[in-house]
């Protein structure tokens, strides 16, 4: 009897343990695409035990949320800060992950000195090209063969598909993108190179992005993929917009990566459908309705939304090579502080306790349904 009891107890414990073992996204999506997350410094420095376990068990690719942006890695003309990025890359290698670099050329998070000469006057074209070349050679060169793909240019387009008037464009001219791709390819000929942007699912911006990619290719740039950031809402982009966008770039013969995925369930704080980090809106209780927890109806709607999005990603297996979430748990997300500071946001697959949400199960189901089609 004593034996029987302990055997049953053991069996029950074993079954329970089995039932609680969540599926791993990186395994479920094998054969489709890599699945990853953007990491903050605590995560790749092993100071976030809860997040660290999720990252190691669920994901096979990582992106650096901030440490490879110009102002972080190259804060002064003669000073590079490689300590944090070195740890980021070492973390990815230790865990056998595909390591992404983000980002070489952006109008945001770049110090003012980059565009000025020693007297504080605006730099000329040759001076800025020289500076861009040095930066890319130094940063990409340091991680040659280790960082597998780079966001070479980030967010170069306006919402209407025209070129954003950044200091890069104003000083160098439209070929700054071509130059950046050329320098990155020269620094690591084997690295994948990406153009990355948000709201490309909207027709006007998508048309601009298609033209941009065509021009880059015609100019000889080694563009591997477009990165669709995927800072989504519950109703935007529509499934049709998502599908048409992936198709448009597939037809150009490049890959599509979903690079910064999250789904915002909070009320729109502005009319602007954007992921522009420059936007800021004042806090108001009405804009933060779920501070005490997410109602089940919204939780289920978020799960359906994620399931629908992943069904499209799965449909385009072979073209979609990577889906990366912008954060690990809801508590990590930039959406807790943008465009309104101090909100309680629920945009990811893991909750603040690190538990998988119904959206996680919905994503897993999308993979299983996709594989039988
Ligand atoms: O999530 C990032 C946040 O921590 C930073 O404060 C912000 C500014 O550097 O950038 C956020 O990441 C952005 C990414 O680099 C580019 N696309 C939009 C992302 C969300 O703002």
C-alpha cells in the first residue's frame, strides 16, 4: 500500500510537471522562422532571473533593445562603449542564438556632435560620410561573424512614403542609405543587412518602402530583408494589410522579418498611428484603464489577435525568416511609458509574473494549424 501510494504520488507529480512544461516557441516554429525578443541590459547580464529563463527556453534569436544605438555605443567622437554590447553578444553565443544588431543609422538616439565639426558647425557631406564609415567599420567590424544581421538603416520614411528629412538626408543626400549598406557589407560581407521601419503596412508608406528597396537594389546594396517593426494595435494593421505587405516585399525577392512585435490593447492616446519615439502625451486615468489587471474579454481578444497575426506569418514561411517581440514580459515593454508615462500595458505573450498568457497558447496553435495546411 505504502509502495502503491508513493508510486501514484510520483506519477501524478510527473504528469503535473509534464502538463506545466510550456511548449517552446523556438521549437514549435522550427521550419517556419526564428522567434526572438529584444533584451534589456538586465536580461543579457543575467540580473533578471525570471526574464532570463524565458529567453533561454523560448527564443533562438535576440535583439538589443538599446545598447547598440549610436548614443549608447559611440557617445563621444573618440569613445566607444563596448562593455554592454560585448556582454549582449556573449549571451547570444552562449545560448546558441541568432544575434541581431540594432541599429547603425537612425535619426533618433544619435548625439548632436555626429553632425557637427570641431567648431560646432554643421558637418559637410564628406565629413559625415567619413564619420559614418568609421562608425560602421568599428561597430560591425568588432562583431564580424558573430552578429548575424544588422538593422543598417532605421525609420528613414515619413508616413506618406516620402523620405524623412533627417540630418543624414540633409547633409549627405539620398544616397546615405546606399553608403550605409555599402560600409556594412564591407565590414562584414557575410552579415545579413536590413532596412527597418514601422507602419509599413499602410499603403502610402509601403509604396515608399517598395520604391526605397528597389532603389537600394538597383544601386547594388546587399539588402537581405525588410524589417517590419510590428508595433501593432488591436485593429491595425488589418489581416489584409499584413498579408499584402509581406507579399509586396516577397515579390521584390527579399525576406521579411517581423522585428519589434507587440500588440497595444490600451486606448489610443493620440490620433497618430505611429511608433515615433518623439511622441509624448500627458497621463490621464482614462488612458490607463487596466492598471488593476486585464479583463478576461480583452485577454481573449488579444489571444485571437495574436493567433490571426501568426497565421499570416506562418502562411509566408520561407519569406518570413524571423519574428522578434519587443520585450520579454509585459512589465518590460516600452509601451508602459510611451506615448504616456506610467501606464500598465499588456502587449506581449508573457505576463508580469513571467507566466504565458492565452496569447501564447494562441500563437502555438497557429503554428500547429499552419503545419497541417
Ligand atoms: O524600446 C526602446 C526604448 O527603451 C528606448 O527608450 C527608445 C528610444 O531609444 O527606443 C525603443 O525602441 C525603439 C526601437 O529602437 C526602434 N523602433 C521603435 C522602438 C520603440 O520605441
